[in-house]
C-alpha cells in the first residue's frame, strides 16, 4: 500500500513538473497575444496587465503591412516543397526498390552530405546563384529549397518505401502496368503519409528561413516573412509595439493552420517512415 502511494506521489510530481514546463513554453505566446491588443502606453505602463480597452485595429494595420511577405513565403514554401516531394519520391523509390551499380555507395554518400553544416556552403552557394543570375528572384528561394531538402527527403522516402510489400508492385506489372503507372498509382498513394510529413517539414523550413533570403533577396516585394518582420517597422514607419506583436501573431497562423490540418498524416509519416528499416 505504501509503495502504491509512493508511485502515485511520483506521478503527481512528474505531472506537476511537466505542467510547469508547458506553462513556461506557453508564456511567450500568451504574452504575444495579450500584447498584440495593447497600445504602447499599456505595454510600457502595465506590462503584465490585460488590454483595457483591447485594440483590435492593431491586427488590421499589421496585416496591411505584412500580407505581401506572407503570400510570398507561402508561394515559395508550397512550390519548393512540392518539388522536394516529387524528386524525393522518385529517388527514394529507386533506392528502395531498384538495383543498380553503386546504389549503396551513392546512398551513403548522400547521407554523408547531411553531416555538412549548411553555414559552410552559404558563401559558395551565394556565388553560384549570383553567377547564374538567380539572386533577387523567387527562384533563389525555390531552387534552394528543392535542392537543400532533397537529401533528407530521399532518406525519408527510401526508408518508408523499403517497407512497402514488393508483391504489390509485381502484381501490378503482371497485370500489364508500366513502371510509370506502378509508381504513380501504387507507390505514390501508399506513400501519402511520408510525403505529407516531408511537405510539412519543408514548408516549415522555408517559412522560418532567415539567413538565405536576407542574403539573396534585395527587393522587399519579393522578401519572405522572416525577413519582412524585421524590416516592416522601418518601411512602414510603424513604432507601435502592439502592432508589431499583432504582426508576429498573424505571421504564425499559416504554420499553425498547416499543422492542425495535417496532424494525422504528419504523425503517421513520422511513426511509420522513421522506424522502418
């Protein structure tokens, strides 16, 4: 009986600690939401107080200032992530289900490239894109996303597709299906969870990227939201802290919507694709 009580106390202590950690994680978000409805005087004069009255107009002013950055980033993220999905699904299928000379060596070489820090290739990549005339264009972000996500995407797709039963592919070929049809009508539908996971991860990466867009994009009309949030104050002359917090809140909504809309395939892809060998 005493042992059961000790176990129960330990569980309560663990739950309490987890609750504290969750609360500490949410505090900045709650502070951002509350501050987005305040004026400068309310924020500076009553830092921890609730907005009285709430200034909902902050959101209209913030959205008017950053909507172009959000649209740009969503377009870059969607196009780049779709390219990663298309390329990674093909290469993952080849590495998982096909046999060709040097397959294992090439796959290990790709995995070794994941160990190279991206900051080491930043300047050479910029010089390459500059010489190709891609800087200050949307392709600087889209192509960088497609190329940068290819290695990890191939790893995920190869791991997932290796666990798919080969009998399904053989049955389709016996029925007269071409290799392209097998890939499009058998492999792709079965790989939706891992492809959705890859899409979400790449979209988040593009949406949160700061260094590469700052380096390659000079036109503010083409800039992404991560950089836009740092320059919209000077560009639009916004000095109201509440409007800034409202802009941060609006900027976080697309990723939250994406995650909640695709939670099931995202979790399914992680649990199925990451542990199969």
